[in-house]
């Protein structure tokens, strides 16, 4: 019998942040000055992460995604992937990355057992890339995408946050890449969360507008299916090997399909990205809490899942930053 929350939603997906550090400074995720970083002893060890994931699989978690910050900044991540991939109940082990160092790690990650990657990329223009991210080279990310494709980390998904008067004029080119390069692009509405709260209204572009813009330039979109756990609604341009997805946290709530829990790098279990309800798992782990009691804490987290977010009311924990929660 599948694991379900109190609203009957199956819960089978755990997102695990392994670091709060990032080498980019995208404004909607982390401010230019950065954030107060956790000390090494304040974040979960790899051994603690593996134990928590193992216990989670015993109650029904079958899909795990590693996130950050930027997960590839943490040393030994390939070894962590290898240990997690050996857990027999895990059906899919994936990662979200900004792609800047992915070309160095893609082959090793695939060999260790990683299933696929999502790569965050908001622009295809070098100068604009530096403006949006605060640093970095677009070429590094593009090399990372190719390396992931060559390593078989498929489908390689490109996550693009659409921002008005910043990169919304590029959505057609991103969509065109689903034909020319086989990309699987997901257009995401900006959320009023953390450092992005103050400017979210002026930057917001509804997914319906993005979709209309693409269809006017490239033709009608047809329904499509893509492997994964996210809330995107996928479609395809005629003749394209890649797909286009739309994630609509504001214009179309997806909470009725939410199947996930989140674990922050410092060991807080979040039942919802946009809730301030959290359960400390690092402290009991450090004190050697037995598996059955850890299992009960995970079940408490599932029981705390709200029916839906209240983004449209701006009822979100304003002090939380995406980089600290786990993107």
C-alpha cells in the first residue's frame, strides 16, 4: 500500500539538500552578498544522509533528488551518489545543479548510479548570464549539458525561470532548442520567496503568456510525457525530440499532486517548500536515535503536509532563501 498524507496524496519523493553553498548569485535564489553559511559541523554528514534516506525508503520513498545550494560544490558527492544508488528501494536518483562544473563530474556521476540531472539555466546570452547569475561562464553550463547527455543522464532537463524584461524574450529560443538539441525545457514562474519576494510581482510572467509566445512563433504544442517527479505539465513541438514543460506555482496551483518531502542541508525536514513547519532531524541523528523513532519523525513530517500553499496571499516564510531550503 503506498505511503499517503492525510489528504490522500501518495508520498514517494524526497529532495535532499547537501549544501547551502553556491558559486552563483541568481537574485531570486541568493543575494549578491550571499547568506550566513552553516559551519561544517552544522550540516548533515554523508553517513547521516544515507541513513535518513534508507529509513525513508523503508516507509515508501522511492525517488530521491540531491540539491543545494550547488550540490557539486560539496566534496565526495560522487561517493554519496554511489552509496544512495545501492539502496534497493530507490527507483530514481537525480540531481539539480547549475551545471557550471557538471562537465567535470557527469561521467563519474552516471557511473556511480545517478539517473539524470536538472540544470538551471535562465539565459543563452553570455552577458545576460553574467548579469543574472552575478558571475560564471555560460560556456561552462553548455559544456555541462553536453557532458550530461553524453553520459546518459537522461532526460537532461533545463529549468528556466522566466523573468519579465530580463529573459522573457528568450523563451522562443529555449523552445527551439527542443528541436535542434533535444533539450527538455521547463519554464518556471518566479515565486515570491526569500530574496525574490520584493521584485516578484514586476518580474512575474504567467506560464500561459510564455506558452502563447512560443506557439505564435513555432507552432502548436502537443501533449507529451517526460519521466520525473515534478509538477510540470509537458508538451512538445511537432517534430521535436525534446519537450517543453510549464511549472505554474502561482497561476495554477499544483499542490493536489505534491508527492514530496524536503530535507535541508542542516537536517530540517520540510513537508512543504512554502511552510514554516519543520522537524529537526540532525539533533536526534547526532544522539543516535534508533531507526524506528526516526521513521516516526518522518511520518510526523508527512502528517504535517498542508493541503496547499498560500503564495497568492504572500503567506510564505519570508526569511527563507531558496538556497537554504534546497531548490
